[in-house]
C-alpha cells in the first residue's frame, strides 16, 4: 500500500445537499477524493460542480451534510486547502501586481496585514517560476491574458503550500498549450504527495491525465478511478441519451509558455 493509500481521504463529503429557494442544486451527494490523487469533478452544465466545491469548503451554506478534509471537519482544516475560484469571480481591474497576488498565498504564514518576510520570498519566487510567470512579476494583473491570469492564481495556490488544491474551472478560456502546461504543474504537485481537485469539462483530458473522477448531475452519479467512473453507462446517466461533450472547442489562443 502506498503512502497516499494509507492517509485519510483528502476530501470527503457525506449527504451534502444545497438548494436555491426550492430548487435543489445538490442532493445528498456522497464523494471521496483519495489523498495524493489528481481528481476531476465533471458533469453537464448546471450539475452543481462549482456549488459542490464552495459548499464543501464552507463558502456557501448547505442545507445538510458534512465535509472532512484529511479526516477533520472542513471548517477546522481550511488552512490545509488552497482554493482557486473561477476567473470571473475575481476583480481583474484591482491595482495589484502579479508578485503581490502570489504573495497573498503566504499571508497565513506571514500574518495578515504584515509584509511577507524575507524568508518567505523564495517560496513566492519558486511558485512564479513553476508556472512560467517570473518575467511578469511586476506587471499589473489587469494587463494579463486569460491564460496568464490562471497561471498567477495557480502560483498563489502553490505558494500556500497546502496539502489540498481545489480549483474551479482553471482551464476555462485558455488554449490547449496552456492547459497542458498547467496540467504538467498539477501532475508534479500530485507526484509530490499533495492532492488536487479540479472542475473540468473536457472528458478526453480527464481520461488521459486524471486519476480519479466524480461524475455529478445534482446527485453523485459515480465516484472512483477514472476508468470506473466514466463508463458509457454512467455518462449516459449524467448527460442523457443525447451524448456527452467532445473536445475543447472555443479556447482562445495564448502566448507561448515561456520560462
């Protein structure tokens, strides 16, 4: 048994139910993310994928259910989680540089309202380097392309050095080259023993690059190793008889990944 197998699950939800008014968005969802895995949350539009992440981390109120992070109640273990929201949840006109955004990942270690200590700077430098954004450290975030913005927020998450990374649609609006490069970083993070959870829409990429998947459509349709979760029968249950989405159309072109 590997070290990852011996650890408590990175994330576990039990009976999670969330409603908007009388409309259920999540209904009695049970799911387990094994430690040390690269895991995807997939399902059709409106399936509750983003709601699941936010409710699991206490960012949205749940009607019922509980969440554990590494075997502990989530609210008591949020320092073990680095969360990256959807890109449209961020005010990109806020006057802040790339480096300052990444330094925010060290605030818990440095203390809120304190400058990042000199001893923390190598962590920030390494995080910028891992996502290829060192050369852009002094640039305002408003001047970045979509893919560059995603890299910066991944760098901030890396700087937290949390055992669990939770990312809500980090590949939305980026080109295939940028997505592949970001996935290489996430795979390396997984190989270091950390756990990664990603909301994603491209089932082909999930099959090729991910270890584990939660297939969701208000309820949990399947949860387990990718080959077991994303069977044709399960996909029909989640997406309906009309079929499942293909490739990754609609991506914008991004500048070359530079280091």
